[in-house]
C-alpha cells in the first residue's frame, strides 16, 4: 500500500449494489454488522433499477394501457389514436427510477450502511483496492460478491457507442421511435421490449436462431402470447441468424447467415437481446481462492459461500436464473450465514414472469423439465374461456396449468398465461414450498369472479369436482 493512502476496515464489504447487493447489505446491517457497500454507480439499485426491471416494466405498463384502449372498442368505448410524447414518457420513467433510488439511499443511511462509489479490485482474500474513490483500500472480515451480469456480446456490435445497434439499456433510453426495429432473440427481454416498441408504433421483426419463442416456458403456456405477437409484430423469423450487422446514420444493414431465404435486410434500429454473462472478470479474483466455472460464474454452495472462506457470492454472478427476486433471497442468506445463522438457499420454486400482454408466469416443475427427467406427472389445464372474470375482461385466451404428483396429489408446478399473472403465480409458489396438495388448493375458498379462482378450479379438475367445466369421466 502506498504511503498516505486511506485504509478502511469493515465487517462486511458488499461489492455491487443491485437487488442482491443491497439486500445483503441491509440484512447484515439489521443483524448488527458494520457494512460497506461499493459500486461504480452513485446510488444503489443496479442494473434492475436503472437499466432493466423497473424501466422496462414502467414502459410495459404504458403498452398495456394502449392495448386496453384498443380492446375497449369491442366493449363500446372508443378512444382516439394514442399520441406519444417521448420526452414526457422518458421523464415519467426517470421519475420512477429516481423515486426508488432515493428510497434505497435513505434506507442505506437509516441502517448505517456506508455507500462508496468506486471500482473494487481484490488485492488479497481479505482486502480490496478501490479506484475512483476517496477510500483507497478496504480490509474486510467477509465480502459478498454481487457484481451482476452484462449483455452477451454479439458479432462486433458496440453497445456503448450510442449507435443504432442497441442492447436492452439502449432500447430503454427511448432515443426515438424507429419506423422499423429488428429484435434479435426470443427470450423475455426480446419479447417485452419488442412489445413496447410495437405499442409505440414501430414495425417490429423478431429473429431467433431456434424454431420457437420463449424456450424457458412450456409451449402451451407460450402459445397464447405467440398468437398475440403474430398480430402485434410485422414478422417473426425462426431459424434466422445474422452473419453481420453494420450501422450508419440512417439505419442498420443485415447480412443473414442463410441468404437463400428472403428476409428484410435493413432496419432503422436493431435490438440485441441474446442473453447475459456474469461480471466475474477484472475483479482480481486470482488473488483470492474464489473459483469460477467455464462460463465465468462464481461457484457457490447452498449457503452462498465460495471456495474462499472470506468471500460469498450472490445473484447473477453466482449463476442460476438471472432474476432480481432470486438475488434478494440469496443476499439475505449470505448476510445471515456471515452472522452465524444456519441459513441456506433451498427454494423449491423460483417464479419466472414475462410481462407481455398476455403475461406468462411459471414456478416449480415445468412439463418440459418433467419429460426431460422422466418424471410421471398429472397435468391439468383450466382454459380461461370458462372463467367468468376473464370473459368480462375480454381476456379468454389465457390458461392455468397445474403439475401434480399422481400418487400423493402434491403440487409440483404451476403455469399461468393471461392478464395479471404476476400476482397470481405467488399462490403456486407458496403451495409448492409448503408441499400443498391439489385438495388444499381446491378446498381454499377463492373469491368469485376473479382470475385467481382458475387456480382452484384447475385443482378441482384433478379431484373431479370442477364446477365450470364438465368433469372428466372416470
């Protein structure tokens, strides 16, 4: 250490202030530990708050309002064509972000968590050097790696250049509403942001390398969404892979890998959403005992401990589903383990939600997973055309699906496609975590008319006591 450089000491150093990072910091502080949280950003929130979950859901809610206004025509209420004020829309998005970020700063201060802006680099298993910070070095008893992930590189696209080839962060900045937009990728980010731009008026084309969209969800859950997207998007191109992208001041030229199939070759903008990779490089991990796998994910056990006794890892950098709610729970586990509590991450069901219209949500065992593992399950589906509430909303294309262990009746998985599934999936998560039976769901009184009662009726199909469908013959 250079003479005169400032060294600090702390019980817990959290590197990264996204959902996992601030969850770990807050829980550790609540348990009486001295906590310092370091990030290159000036305020907590991470990718989720500033460039991901929150801005995208803000814009998706706007898209939902536009869709609802169109849907209202069938019900006898007509609105004029939407007039989009981009500056006001961006201002609303930034107001949402600022409100939530300000709340996290306040919570940090109230809990006594020290926030430092800077880039951390390990010098030893118990010490980091900080760059671009007033503090030069931090010595810690335990550190929590919460450095997140970044977009997977694609060809030679430079997302930081502010050009017409964008990653999700660039798309969320809403520089303009392009007349034509190509979205590369078929996962939830691609479909959500494609839906936003389609609602704003762009002619959207989706191109995927495989033969289907939303591969993480069972095909029957994805089907209603895909039918809707076929109307919202101008094109959906399967088995399509660009060989080259080149942009200029007016658009992006595409060279396709298979030129024998005719496809559009120039777009105003291109959004690349082909996945993410962990931020585990350039952290100085070689000066620690931390181990990473061949994809760069930090190896951890169920208590979030790495191979180095001083360091734990959580969230995207530690692998598994790259979801904020998973990181929240892992952060709490890490803090509790550091404080000496017998905590571990052992969730049976981590819910996934696609915030499109309709929404798609699932938790626990999927049908595809059961087939892959050779597990025998009983699957019951309740089509929303039999739901009174769905009929009143004009949302009858939904479906509620339950996977049940035949011998015991235990709930193994739940999937829902339709309106407001983001709130409905939690009943399935609780049922799976508690080992509930189909009878437990069926005998729980669900309010009528609601979309949530489709969960109870799906369970009643299994028991043979369903009301709004004809029961299956024994």
